[in-house]
C-alpha cells in the first residue's frame, strides 16, 4: 500500500497515517511517498517496512556503511546531515511539548565537527564465531569488519582481533563475549571481556607490533545480562591509562571510566556551561562522576561542590583535584537526593547531569529555590518528565541540543532554567 511520510518518530523512523492509525516506517524521510508492508499491527499503530520509494526526498543520502540496513548501531545514516540536525531539534521540542505541555523555543542542534570516525570508544559483541553489533531490534550479531563511526586505529584493532579470534579453539571462543576499544590521541586501551580467565599475551604481541601506546585488559564477566564492563579487571600488558589535558585540566581515564565518546561535542557542551557561570557563584555539580566538569568549572566560579554516589569515581575526583592543585573544589560522596539537603544555604547554580533515567521527583523538588539550574540530558523523555516537577517555579531560558552521536537517534541537550522570584 502507498503512504506519504509526514513526520518523524522518536527513533528517527518516518511517520505516516492510514485509516486513523499511525504507521512507523523505518529508513523513510518526510515528504517521501512509499509503498509499504505492515509487519506488526496493533490497535492504534503499526510497524511497517518500505518496499519501494516512489517519491524520494531531496534530504535522502546514500549511507556509506554497507551494514546500515541491518546493523543497530546507526539509525539515520540515510538522512542528510542538515536533516539529522533538524530532526534532533524537533525531537527535543516535540518531547517537551508532549510531556511538559509547554511550547518552548529550542535552538538549532549544535553540529559535530565530524559526522563519521568521531567515536573514541566502541564495544563489539562476540558470539558464535561472529564479531560485530546487534541487528536492529534483535540479539542476532551483524558481522562487521569496519565501522564508519570509529577511528582508523580501532578498525585496525578489530581486524587484528578477528584474526586472533579465528586462531582460537572453540572452547576459548565460547568464553569471549565482547571486545572494547578506547582510542584518544593515539593512546589506546583494549579490553577482552570473557566469562573466564583466558591467555591473551599472543593478542597483545600482535597489538604492540602495530601500536606504540597500547594497553590490554582482560575483564572476567560472569553476568547473564547485557552489562559489558563488569567483574574482575586484569591488566595484561602495556599502558594502563590514557592521559588527557582539556580546558587546562590534566586528567586520565582507564578502560572502565566514563568519558564522552565525542570530544568535540563534549568541549562545546562544557563551554556552554562555562558561559552560564559567574565568578562569584557557588556551584553544585550533581552526578559529578570523576570530577572533570567540576574541575573545569572551578576555573570560573568561587567554589564548586561535586556530588557522586560511586566511590571509585569519587576517589578519582579527589585525585584529579589534588593533581591539578584545585583549592575551590569539594567532592562529596553520596546520593544527590540525600546530600543536596545538607547545604545550609542554597547554591547559586546547580548542574544536573543524571543517567538516562533522569533525576526523579525527590531530587527535582529538593532543588527548588536555587537561582539557576543547568540540566544536561541524554534522554529527552526523562528530561521532560523532570522539568514537570519544577516548571511552576522556573522559567526555561534556553534549550540547546548537541549532536553528540551523529547518524544515530540520540541527542544531548542542555536546558538553562531561572528561578521565578
């Protein structure tokens, strides 16, 4: 049947309407006319596939990746980059409007300097003699020998690992579940995630013959879920950490540490936050992780307090403070909902950078009265839900999406809010 695509869904799929039913049509673009087949039919919506594009959008491009049609790593390679940026701005706007019931202005999405080869970390799935990414909406692995989103170094390591993996016996192959690679400034960390202890010296010898600054880890992960970096971590050989200097702050990351995968967008986000901070501000950085953003903010404000519940990240933040000789930075170990209540006086600014699930009602209501809130979100739905708890008391001054993950549906957003007095 023939339909016209009139909108985009949350995942970047095309949206059409037929007999009062919403159709979600992956890999289609607004203004395209397509022949479709309905694959899953529900009471008020259906999922369909494109059989034929009868009228093609001028924003359609040919995906450079040969795995795009099946691989679940990318969602919107078929969109021109300008269309991707427009989609993400509209996604944030529509989500806030639908959930928070307000029609706020949303700035154009800040573009990434690179649309490909931007990722500095990747995790490949390994199972049944296959190495790659999960197929879209499936646990079946799509074998890949090159990923367009990662660096040339990482693609070379994928090939080296593939050759090494092929040489193993079946029993050892069955224990390996992932290979994780982080590459920043030609400093490379590689982790083989396995269900039991295996020998990897031969793999390290292959790696070290190609790369000067490289380190190898074995992660023994006996979990039965999708969590990758969990369990006993064993340093096999080579470098242990990657050393970085950013915004005049020197810090290091290991294979396990959280670090943004797109450095150019990370820096644009940090600069945007700095633009909101004044020299006399007392700032609380909630969900502060290993303390990098707190350290950067310390250069701009009177004092910054970082709150982090993970002890290892808290210790890393203290090491970062000591190494950079920062005096106006205090790291607090504990939950945000507990520790935020212990301040005798409300800070001037609070920065919220929660996980995908957001902050929740308790945290959002506990910060009411703070003059300025800066909310950093990787999930527009959780962001909009959290805004609902405080919008009676705050005015949204700016909403700025950032394209942290080009060619995917994901978008990073900063919302600046001001207390109503």
